[in-house]
C-alpha cells in the first residue's frame, strides 16, 4: 500500500506535521504559564491559535509549493521559528512564534496530504490516510512523555529544543519533496491546485 518511497515520505511528513501541531495545541499554553501570563491572555491566545488552521488552509491554496524556491523558503522559515520558543523569550515573541509555526504546520499538513493522495491509488487512499493519522499518534505518545519529563526537570524553554529538533526533521523532509523541475507555460504538467486534506492535523481544535 505504501511500498513507493514517495508514499512513505509523504506519510511521514503528514505524521510529523500532525505531531507538531498537536504539540502546540496541547502544550502551547505551558509557555504562558511559565511566563506568569494573566488569565485574560489565554482567551485571545487560544482564539488566535485555533484561527491558524483556517489561515493555513487559505495560504495552502495560494502558495505555489510546486516551485522549489517557495518550498525551500517555507522549509527554512519552518526550521527557524521554534527558536522563538527556546530559552527565556518575551511572551509576545513566544506567542508570535507559536502562531506562525501553527500556520506553517497547517500549510505543510495540507501539502503533505496532497502528496500522499497523489502517491497512492484511489482505492487505498482512505486506508493510507487513516494509517498516517495512526502513525502520528504513535509518534506523539513517546514524544509527549519525553517533552513532559524534560519540561518538569528543566523548564519549557529547554524542552522547546525537542520541538525544534522535530521541526528541523520536518523541514528537511519537506525540502526533499521539492519537484526536480519547475513546470513552465510550455510544460504545464506540474502539480495542479492543492486538493489534499490535512490528515490528523489536530483533534484539540474542536
């Protein structure tokens, strides 16, 4: 079902994007707790975080991720954003980094869903998508345990480096999906409009 390298790569991309998105929605408020943020800040913060799903969907339909410069730029920005969560950053920097990261993860999830659907036959797409969602939860379980223990022992600013490491892997994997050639007007055989659906993006937004 996922014997092709492209399918396995897309499946891992979907799973990692879902893992990181789930991490932000589950553990993101810990940064506010660590910064002693007022209770009134949590409502707007959460509303903004949830809104990133819609913003990411809008951007995914507009960005040309079949163009290598766009894809590489997205991967590079994705790799840098978690640095805003490490150490003792000012709360506005942390919130901005989380929000931007959540938007890009939504974009990546939709792009990865499209790649996964394109890499497998129509008769098995539903099963493969379900498998990718299951894989994301299998990865999230040990990751969340490790994140929790590291946060308890060293603080959320330190455990953010664990997030940064996984984001870096995701960014490198995303860069590997870049097309070998850029479609031109004379060669319009490149990817069409984004049609994928984010698989297992998050279950906490509802």
